[in-house]
C-alpha cells in the first residue's frame, strides 16, 4: 500500500510551529433518529437509518480547524475506522476543512464489534506513521457511550491526556497545551506537554456547517483507504452484547387533588420518599 511508502524516519515530526494534528471521527446513527431494536434483540437495526458524524467528533474536528486558523498547526488529518460508508463521514470532515483523510476499512459493526481497545490500537498505528503533535477525539460516541478510546490511546502511546476538554489553548512556545476540563466538581485546569491526546466535551465549541461548495471541494481532497486488518492487530471484540432492549414505556401521569395525596403517592406508590 502507498500508505506505507514512507517510513517513520522519512517522515519526521513537524518542526515547532508546523505541528500536525490528527482527529478521529466516527459514523453513528444520527442523534435525532429514534433507534429501533432488532426483533431478535441482538442490537440496533441500522437498515435504512440516517447516519452522521458523532456530535463529539464534530466538536473535535472544529477544534482542530480553529487551531489551524490560529496558526498552531499546519495540517489536520481526519481518520475513521468503519465500513465503506465511513468515507462519507470523512468527506464531511474534509468539507468542514480537514486537509486529508485516512479510512481504516473494516466490516465489523462499529457500535458493537469494533470496540475502543481495537480502535485505540489502530489509531496508535496511524500516530506512528503520521507523527502528529496532538490527537483530537470526541470524549465519547453516542452509540456505545464508552468514553474509553482517547484514554486507551494515550496509554498505548504513553502520552499525556486531557479528557472532557471545554477549552484548549496552545502555550507561547508551542510545547504544551493549557486545557480546561469539565469534571464533577466544576472546571479543572491542566497543562499537558506535547505531544498529547485531547478529547472534546460538549461545550468546547460550536461546530461549523459544511457548505455545499466545500462539500464539492472535499471530493477532490485525498483520502487514503487502508484495510484495518493489514496492521496485524487483533480486532476481535473483548465484550459480547448479550441482549439489547428498548427502555420500558413511560407510564401516564395522574392528577392529584391535594399536597397530601401527592406525598402519599410519592411515598407509597413511587417509593421515592
């Protein structure tokens, strides 16, 4: 494959001020779609369902574009693992402004079978080839809600990480990132030396729309397609989904005639008091 035409030695890390960023994106069921469970309850029915880029991944792409517009990085490379149609998600990233894309092709279901550890190992291989200064990801995908891939990738690379980022700034020397993280107690400020892994939270930014002219231009931007199985990584799932069920239907509400009746129902029927 031409993807491996250059060795790591032939493609050195970008010089300071010429950083490259890698952004991982995932194709998921659109957030506005009401998902349907398969009749056999083995998973979600993906037939004839609108798919789109994971919302947190969109935020990660937007942050990469803003870093580029500020002159902190010179190139933004989008990468995604998935079936043929994952290329559509990569085209969206290119239309938003990413420079090129890498499609790690696999027929494994990305919501169940291609799990975070395998994705992290694939991304680690791409990092080895592309030598980015920062890797951006969404904090989680809205299909499996694992919130694991960024942390696993940082662990595999032995890089510092800043998860659930709500603000990212590059220091003057371009050797570290100042990141505000959303944690249970509020906002945590951390400084991480580069290279580093950053995962995007909801309030990091508001992603731009991919305009029609940019969607047309994206078709001409380079996209490398690599078979995910060619890396020699065991992609087999570590977890097995036993059963998927829809949540129980919500019971209808009732009107009460007094505060006393309300308290009685909360105590004796709902048992929340």
